[in-house]
C-alpha cells in the first residue's frame, strides 16, 4: 500500500464555465455569447433537447446566424431545479458527446442556452419571460404525459390538481398550460404579437395535440381568449429523432479523463440526428431561425415522417425492450446483437408497421429500417432497456395501438404487435425470466401491475381491459387470440424462445 506522499497527484480538472472556454482542448462556441439575445423559451430542458434543438441552434450561431434566437430554459417541475443548478454553475454551457459505434467520441461545448428560469421558484417571473416580446417561440419537450389528455379520448383533463389551481390563481400558475396561456393573455392585453408554440415531443400530430390542449385550457378561462389563441398562435408539427440515453457518472468520468473537463451534466447521444418541421410560424420565415441552414427539413406536411418514426423507431423500441429485459439483457445493443431479436424487429417493421405508413418523400424505407437496427446496436451509446421500458402507458397507446387498430380494420395480421403488448403485460408482472425483480416505472404503475397480476387468475384478458390504454382490443378476437398465445408462451417458454418461435413461424 502506497503512503500518501507516494501517490501520483491527480490531474487538475477544469470546471466548465464561460471563463474556462479558452483553456479547453475541444470545440467551443465560436461566437460572442454575451451578444446573444433570447428568442426561444424551451420548456422541459433535458438530455434530448440539449442534444437536438439546442445543438441545431448552436450550429447556426457558429455560422454567425440566429444570434437573436438564444434559449431560455424553463423548468416547470420541482425536479427541474437540478438542471437549473447545473446550468447556472456552468454559465449555461454543457458538453455534447457524440458516441460512434467504433468507440470514437466527438465532444463539443454547446452555448445556445443562456438563461434558465425555474417556475416553482417564481411563477410570475416565468410568465414575464414568456410574455417578453423578444420571445417568438416557446418550444416543448414535456413528454407524452405532459399534455394532460385522456389516452383513449384525447380530451383535456380538467380535474388535474395543477389545472384547478391555475384556473383559480391564473397569475401564479403551476402547469405548462397555466404559464403559457397566462403569458399569451398578457401579450394579448398589451397588444404584443403571440409566440409560436413548437412541440418537439414524440406524439403523433404533436402540433395539433398541443393546439387542442392549450386552447382547451384557455377556454376554461375565457372563450374569447381561447378563440384568439386558436386564430393567432401557430402550433407547427415536428418529427425529431436522436437517441439520447441518460447521462451516467461514467460519461462524466470519461470527459474528465480525455479532456480534463469537469461537467456537471454533459449529454451523450448517437451520431444520427433528424428534424422534420412544419414551416408554420407566427410571422412566417421571420418568426423562426433559419433552421434549414442547419439541416432541418422544413415541410408543409410532417405526418408521413412522423408516422415513419413513431411506428418504426419508437414502436420498435417497445418491441425490443420488454422481451429483451425479460430475457436478461439490459441494453439495446445487447438485444440487437442477438440475430433472433433482429429478425423479429425487422419482421414487425416489414409486416405490420410499414403497411400503415404513407409514402415518405425522399426516404428509402428499407434503408431506414436497417439503419434503425444499426443505431440500436451501437454499443457506445449504451441505451438502457430500463429507459425504453419506462412510462409505457404513455408510449404504447400512441406508438403501437394505432398500428394494431389500423391493421385490424384492414384485415391484416397483428400477431407480432400482439406479442409486443403481451411482452409488456409479462414485464409488468415485475419479475424477469431469471426471477430478478423489475422496477416498473410508469405513471400508471399501480393499475398496470395490478392488471398484470389478475391476468394470471380468472381473467387472462385483465391487462387489455383498460380502455384508456387499448380501446376495444379486449373485444377483438383477431387480436386476443395471438395475444393470449404469446402471453402463455412468455410464461411457459421464456422471452427469447417465444420470440424465436414467432419469427420461425413466419418462414
């Protein structure tokens, strides 16, 4: 054992900040951040936003463009204080580390976020930031569950406690809806043009969903205000794509080792990125940054691209995560290193997802599907199955259930989709094929797990009877027969054997 005086001194780390930028050995913002002005308030600053939208803006700024489109992050949840503190300590800077399949890491510092406001600390200040006339876009990554709608009907949930509070105290709002609508109300009363609300969440027709939900909340306050928002505020749709796993301590350690950099909350992601955006903004082209200069595809109709991503990428994530976890895998790349699972994923995409898609201009769908497998198989990203399995009640109804209903109505097969739902039902029992406990993360965890337990008793269809999640699938024999067969196989044979038998039966 070495004595303390014999220890080799540790390398001095540089803590990320504006002052530290000249001393770093990786690319940093090539623009004067002090000269930037906020044009976008983004609600829901997390890893994906920082790997995607903020990165696109940073690219524009490095070209001398979009200097009046800097981002103010807005945290709505108490837990967002962690992001506030991390960014504040680093002057809004963070490291984006792109992990290539060969192990190469391409790191750069992103500087497009210049402020962060935590609404629970001062809701009036948050509203004031949104009401500032220099803010022309309010963008959202609030997850599927953040839109406060009934999964089956799409209706706005008026009973939510934060909604009730915001209607009673509109000047001190707690919810996204209360903050945004109060800011719009103030802008309207002052004769200030409204901002564009730009959803970047993985929801089909995300722009229309956002419009419907914000207008529904506004109508609870004032029919006149609701009509003004419906007529004057733009809600463009978008399709966004980049796999961004949760940042780990190992990611922080790697930056310290390779670059001598201490970053409280770096972001890691894959090389692939895509953004298809409906070109519909308040003020037209002058009401947005020149996104097209950074590689964003601006289109009149996002839906074909949206369906492609939701039903091929997102639904395939659900297809691999539950049976993969049950089989003992813990990372997406492990599952996609197994030929049995690769055949299963491609079979789902080709046989059941693709028939529900519209033509996608400029996209080779066959190449896109194989690119998805390559992306999932990237060992450097280390995307956890636990992340993909989380919040299934928000994901399955939007990504997979529409595929099932569309195929049922067209008389097409649904056996592979039924197996995906059955694998979720088996996963929700809370134990994998090796007897290890599963930590089920879901905003409907109690009802979902209770239904999964009941399916092993007198009611094998108990899991499907939640109409908010599945509609009438429990009544459709064409679906329940393959579902029950798959569920029985998951119990009796295990996940990998079940998946193998499914794909072998397709030959």
